[in-house]
C-alpha cells in the first residue's frame, strides 16, 4: 500500500470514529509499536541515504498528519459529549440549597450596609474615592505638612513613580481624602458651595499587623458642611448613630480634647461599656473605651476643598469598620476577618437576604 493510500485510509477512519474508544483503537493500529505508521518508520534504517532522503519526509509527514487528525477528532468528540451532558443536566432553582452549600455575607460587608442604612436615615449620602491616592489629597489638603509623622515610609505604602502632576502616589492611609474630593465636586457643580452630608466607607492601608491591626482594613468617614454648624451637632449625630448601630438606648458618650491636623477643635469619643461574663459590652457606664475620632473641620481643609471657611463650617468623624464589627459581635482577633476560615464565616456570617433595616433591626447574625 502506498503512503498516500495509507494516509487517506487512516484519515477516513479517524473522521468516522464515533467515540473515544474508537479513536484510541485507531491510534494504536497506526502509531502503536506494531502500528502501520510505526512499521514504515522502522524501514528508514534499512534504506540507502538517497532513499531515506526521499522517503523520510513523506513518512514523517504521514505520522504528523495522523497525530493531528487524532487530536482534533478526540477534542471534537469530547466537546460534543460535554455539550450533550450539559444539555441533559438541570438544576431546580426553586429548591433551597443544602446548608453546606449556602454562602453567607461577611461581617464587614454587613456592617457597611448597616452604617449606610443608619446614616441614610439621617440624610447622609455614600461617597467613594480612589484607593490609589496622591499625597496632596491624602496629606497636604488635610493640613498635614511634609514633616508630619503620618507621611513616614514605615507607615505608608508609597509607589515608586509620581503622577502626571508630579505628586507622589500611595495607597490611601485613611478615607479622609474623600472629604476633599466631595467638597471639590460640590464646588464644581455649584461655585458658591452647597450643604454637604456624606459618609465614605472603604478600604485603607497602613504598614501594621497584629491582633488588632492589619495592613489593609476598613474605615468610615463622615463629613457635614453647612452654615452655623457647631460641636453640638457633632455630638448629637454620633450619639444617634451609636444608639442605632448597637441597638441600645443606654449608650453614653464622653468627648475628650485631642489633636488631628484636619479638625480644630478635635475630640476623641469614648463610649461607656459594661462587663458581661468578663467581656466588654457597649452600653452602660462601668468603664470607657475609645471608638471614634472627630472634630470641627479645620479652616485650611475647608479652603483646600474650594469653599470659603468664613461662610461654611462643618464637622467630621472617622472610625474603623472592623473595630465596630468586633465590638458589636464579640470578635477578638482582627486577623480572623481576612483568614477565609469557613468555620469562622459560618459562625459570624449573615444570611444573604438579611438586609439591615431600621424597622426590622440592623444586625441579626445567622
């Protein structure tokens, strides 16, 4: 049989193969140790140099053509089998999934939703900003000079290159830059300025890691800009928020003088707690723990936002979302939030349809 005839016969057999077993049978008959193509390859050793030069390429081309045809037909058969199986398989979406297959909402995502629900009821909108920020928005516009320790390399993740304006780029260390961007957006929409109420939840980054600190964590920033704003508005807002979040009326606040570059005056906010079973539970006044940093927005920050500080005043506050979750739901180690342990998630997770509402409750764990 000539090489051309053998090739034609093999390719015809391959094209007519109906399943993987038939393909394997043809492969063994052609390319196995005793196969027809393998037998031709063995004859090359007994040929003269001239014969080998003329017949060798033809035999090798035959082997390559058969090998390629076998692979292509095998892929086609397997693809058709997969399509048939997928067409035959069905899932009844009307039936509930077994508990072992049911996912849960991460506590951080749930607390973010709780915060948005509470502040929306108080007239706040949710604002967002880039996580890769420049040093002007992250530091300078917030009244942090170049010598401020927060700019140090051991605290901040800097990028090696600057942006088009020559500003250093970094992973934002807090959500406060959103304040500046929100004020600038208001001025862009209305050059005279306008009242502003926003919260800015999101991820932030600092070079720190232990049981209560992680390199990436979550913060929420709040900002109110209006006319005639004073510290009493700030205290009422925080008290109302904490009572709604912890779902207790016995929340007691204590404001202590502090220092933040972007607020003046600045106050640390402590909340009273009680000891229950040896653990601190927010509510009551057996002791105090710090939960928030806040204050009246510094005049320089208002000016950096494009507003006239003689006309507009405001207050700002910020806290860690992870810390709020730990206090509310009794979690001890911040690192567990990011471990992805299914047992931890099944214990602290929330039902997918358990949407926080002020009427139904903002936090009901699974």
